[in-house]
C-alpha cells in the first residue's frame, strides 16, 4: 500500500468543461475524506482554481506554488491554505515535486502536459518512484495514450515505460490504485532508458 498525504494536481489554467468540474468535485471529496493535501500551481484561474476551491469549500488543505512573474497572468489564489510565491517556473516545479507523494493529471493544455512529461521523464530516469495518475475523463487524453503507444511501437521508449503512467477514467479509481501499490522503494528504481 502506498500512503499518500499530499497529491500534486496538474491541470488547465483555462475555463473548464462541466464534466471536468464534476470530476474535480469528486476528487475534492476524496482528498478531504482521506486527509490528503492538494498541492498545485497556485492559480485562481481555470480548472486549477476550480479544483482548489472545491477542496477549500470542503474544509481541505491546499498548497499553491506560483512564480512571481506568472502571478499577473494566472493570478495567485489568495484564499488557499498556503500560497508560496517563488522566483521562477523551475523553482515552482521543483517545489511541487518535493512537496508531493504522487501526481494526478486532469485535463489541461501545454503547461499541464509539460508538467506531466517532466514527472514521467524523471521517473524514466529513476529520479523518483512517485505514482503519476492520468485521469482520462471521457477520453480527453486518448490522443496522448495513442502517441505514447506509437513511441513505444517505434522503439523510442521501452514497452515497460507504459506502466509508469496509471491511466484511469474516473477519480473514484484513485484510492484503489494506491492500495495496490508497494511502498516507496528505498533503493533507486530501475532506469527505463534504451541501452
Ligand atoms: P495549461 O495546461 O497550459 O493551462 O497550464 C497549466 C499550468 O502549467 C499553468 O500553471 C502553467 O503556468 C504551468 N506550466 C508549467 N510548465 C509550463 C510550461 N513549460 N509552459 C507553460 N505553462 C507551464
């Protein structure tokens, strides 16, 4: 079993679809009932802000991390439990990584994909063994899954790397995944690079 006390959520800073909002609310219910903190990019905008508000309105804890220069575009969420305003994007992403036991990817845009791929490639390079869960709501991430299969099929990633992402279609599957996972590995995990 993998004990998770803080979950990093990567998702869009743009206006969310109604179905994505439903899943954000369902996730908020789970986080609050399980006592899991939400870690995220600290914005008030889009699905990011919506998910943070859903957790806060249920009495949960939310830790936001936003770069100073982005604050004017994404607008820092001042109502979160703790908002860290940091020097730049690299510090933000590192702090989000360090503060979290696992990562959950909701629908989003380029920034969401950048964050997801960074955690995936770090995992491939054996820099961590934290779970990465992709919530494929109504097939939103189907093209991504297809692309990953294509990359493996063409020999640019090992077939085993497909297991590095856990694809679920509903947040209700998340706690079951953690239950079935082994505890963090104290020895370095395997490097999945091609020889
Ligand atoms: P998006 O999915 O494009 O709406 O972005 C979601 C979050 O990812 C936002 O908080 C962005 O600031 C963040 N993000 C992280 N890395 C990047 C990047 N390399 N380019 C753009 N946005 C990024």
